[in-house]
């Protein structure tokens, strides 16, 4: 029986990609108006985000250092002058990024489940940073925000992340349902530890892995759960 539901945050409750794309485009445009490769900035930033956050997850760089590396690498790639103060440069981007912290329109629907399940978040971002996001999108009271930096340094998709999250909640993995948009981090990897999972497919861009349920909006989750007694 499912006793708790954990949600991914970025791409599930908050449109991180839209916020980050708009922020880095504005940041580059501010440093180099009319830059001929401005349209490439979001894709470059995404690749750098994934690469350098992974280095933080592996313990190869601090939270702040991975940010510095991302700014430096972006400037090198776009042939921009590298800022003398990388921390200030990232903070400038961060101010723009925070302006885009809004929930997906369907995110508030998950609060309907609070009477039947314990709710919370399982995320790969820094804990303080992700808590700030939850406050900004109006879901701070949802439940615990669990992240790798408070789960023994275990980040999705490492098995220890899901097992430690279950232990933090005082539950068995099979008593927890994880809902998220990332097929590996939020669907197949948790399932390998016994945790249940549902794929939130906002884009419909990939086939559904066999044996895994899919929803296309969070508003469908309460109805899905009520119609599947094995999850109740």
C-alpha cells in the first residue's frame, strides 16, 4: 500500500527549463547586445548545467564552484569576456532565474492528496535552494524536501538516494510513490529499488517504458490513484 508520494521539483512542479532559458538569454543579451549566437545560449546552458551539477553530485566540485564553472564555460563558448567575479555574475543570472519561479498550473492539484498520503519532494538540487523554490511557488507546506545533499550525498539515479529517502520517511520503498518527468531519475531507477513510480509526461516526446504508468498532467493523479487499488 502506498503511504507517501514524493514529487520531483524541476520539470514537475516548477517549469525550471522555461525560467532558466529566459534567464540565461537575458543575461547573455545584457553582456553582449545583439550577440549572433544568442539563440544558442539556452541549449548551451542546459548542457553545462547537466555536466557541472553532475560534478557536484560526484563530490568533485562545491555547489558554488560548479556555478563558477558554468559561467566560465558559457563565456568561453560564446566568446564573451569572462567576468572577474564569477560569483557575482552567477548571482546576476540567478536574479533573472528567480523571476521565473512559478508553479505549473496543475501543480496545486497535488495538495488534494494530503488527506490520504504523506507528501514531499525528492530533488537533485541543493536543499536550501530547492526549499526557496517551494516557497516561491506556494508549496512550502507540502512536506519534506529531500535532496541528495541531505541524503548522505546520494543523488538520483543512485539507488542510495531512493533508499535513504525511504529511511528518512520511516517507510519501505514499496510504500512510496515517486512522480516526476525524468524517465531515469523518477521512473525506472526508483523502481529498481522497489519504489513505485509514475511518469509525468508533459511533452509526449518519448515512448512509455513497458510496465510503467503515465499521466500527462498532475490534475490526473488523484483520479489515477483512486482507480488503481494496488496503489491505494
